[in-house]
C-alpha cells in the first residue's frame, strides 16, 4: 500500500477510481493519472488532476513517458479488455507494484499473468485503506 515517498500512477475510469483520486488530492499526494481519451483527460482535469498521461490502447503507447518510474500503480477496473491492455503497456516500463481494484470475481489469474502484483476485490467505492496511513 502507498508509502510516504511513493510515486503513484492511477487509472480511474469509474466512480471508485474517481473517489480515490479525490482522496489523493485531499491528502496532497503527488500522483499522475492515465487517460485513454480526450474526454477522460478532461474529466480528470475537472477533478483537479495536474499530471495526466495519455495512453493510446490501439497503438499500445503512452503520449509521454514520465521522468520517474512509478513505484505504485492503481488500476480501477471498469472493463476487462481495456484494463488488461493498459496493464500490459504499463508493466513494460515499471517495476513498481501494480494493484488492480475490481468488483468482478473472474480476473485475478488473468491480471496476475499480465503483471499485476495484487488484485483487490471490493464492492465499496471507498478505497481510503490503500493510502496506508
């Protein structure tokens, strides 16, 4: 879970992810968020995210690579396909711990095969416990 010096990346395409982003902002944590479309980029900026990294799933590339490697990555699953594709893309350039947060029961082995370190199943939209106070 998130340490004090963690460099964090978040993929937040659903309400649970948005709530986590709000919590990171409230706690004044330094982080970046992934956007897979211009609309998603705009939504993240409206939430107050200062550092948005564009990802093109079809081309399997990031708009810009971050200067520092992320030590922790949090993916909030909305759909299996896009989450898997982003996981493959991100795992290529980070050795950081990757957490997948999902409400579904099927994906654990799939995500672990693609490089996720932990798969957390929860039906709650409150993920404050990830902040490791």
